[in-house]
């Protein structure tokens, strides 16, 4: 579970107080992992229009920030997106459904970015079947810029409490073009309980919690070396680590301050949720999952442009045995016969969130 500056203050407040000396201030000021954030500034700086488009695409949201993709250029106008199968979430996403939704996000953001550069993109999902590339893209000159392109560089997933402020009805109606939006206080309260209870299952099941802990990159050096997974960094947090107040072991151990504080903070975050967004599909094919990713990405960009924040809280949709009851409850609320709930997210007005680390595009290119 990523820990923000606000959460760091809470963690540090439970133990020693850090002196605000000049040396500490200097240390805090040098903790930004600039190398891991560089892909945001490099996006769009390539000669090949396919690389330009996908350099923006790779900034899209994806589960646990795994970035589980490999890019292959084909001929003069083609691009293949592959799944790097070493990047999976076998405990919480054993069927790779969420991974495929993340693939749908990157494909759609690539398409939107290409449109702003005057290119249309034809996408064929799984051109060689389930065991081949996830999608084949063909670029062609022409096409109009998708208006959602303006949200790409400011899009974030907000893992912080939202303001005590409702989502206006006119914005909820506008976003209903992308997802089902729930603002009724009674429904929202039901969903707060469902999402917290489901999160607790993941948090209190050792193997599912450990999956997240194994993906934590703690501190500037780790984040720059492996800019995927869950980044935990910044001056406050690295100071807490140096003082022995924040460690992987504590985060994995019930009863420790870090573990129990994680429960309190997540509950506080969910309680500060004025609205929810839900995506369902009629069936649950791989193509449906890619489509759900495209829809989630479009919803995310639309919320960004509307001045709102979005945060996926889809633990209750995960397909492993301990989550069965919450999965069933979510589908009873949202899904018709045969339908699958693909995404669930909290919606509201949130604080400014920093950029998330990314691998450089060159690291993700497949070379002959």
C-alpha cells in the first residue's frame, strides 16, 4: 500500500519526532526519484509517430503499476502490444483480468495520443489468439484529435481522502456517458462498507498482502532502479525508514503500528468518498476486459478534465477464494444475469497527486 506524505506524518507522529534541521531539510529535498519520473517529460519526444503515441500511452493507469507490457514495432506503420508474463498478480488477479484491463488502458491512451498527432489507429485484439500479442495496432494519417487528450498529463489515481464536498449532479450526469455513477448517500454508504470490507480481506490475508509488499519500492534508490510496483518515497518516508519506523516486515505484521495505522488510514480514506463509478460488461471475454480498460481510461481522463479525482477500489471484484462473498455481493448490486463488474472506483474532489514512476519507453521496446 503506497504511503503518502500525509500518512508519513501520521507514522512519524507515532514515534520519534524528526528535527527540522538544515541537514534534514536538505535530505528531504533530494529524495525525488527524477530518473523514474523522466518518462513523463520525455513523452512525445520521438521521431517515429508510433513511439510518440505509445510514450504517452505508457503513462496510463495499470494494476499495482506493474507496467506489464512489451512494445514491438512492425514495419513502417504497425505496433504489437505483448504481455510480459513475468509481470502478474497471481494471488489477487489469478485470471489476469485486471492485467488485461490495464492493457486496455494503455491501448486507449495510445490511440488518443495518436489522434492528437493527426493519426488514426486501427486496433485488432489478440490477432494470433489468446497466446499471442494482446493487440496489433496499425497507424494511418488522418483523424481528428480526441478531446480527452487534454487530460493525459494531469491524470492520476488519487489514493487520498476526498474533500467533504458532493459531486454535482450535472457532473455526475456528464460522467454517466463513461460509467454508472452513484451519488445517492444510502448507496454510497453501502459501497463504502463493501469496499472497506473487501480491502480488509486482501489486507488481512497474508499471501495477498505479501503480494503488494513484495512490489513495494521503498526509497529513491529502489524506485529509480525499478520504477514499477508501489512507490514509497520522499523525505518523510525515507526518514521514517532510516529510524526503523517503517519497514516491509512491520507492514506485513498484524499488531504493529504500521499495520494498524494502515487499516485506520484506509478506512478514513474510504469514509471520505462522496460518489462511486462502476463499469460492467455483458460478458467477460478478453476483448471485454480490454474494452473495460479503454472505458476506465476515458472515465479517468474525463474526471481529470472535470476537476475531479478517481481511485480504483476493485478489491471486491477479485477472483480468489477468500473474496468470494464480496465478489458475489458486488455482482448482486451492479450486474444483471451473466454480466461481469469490471471496475469499481471512488470519485470526488481530491488533492494534487504527484506523478507515478514509469519505466522508460526504451526499456519496454522489444528488439529483434
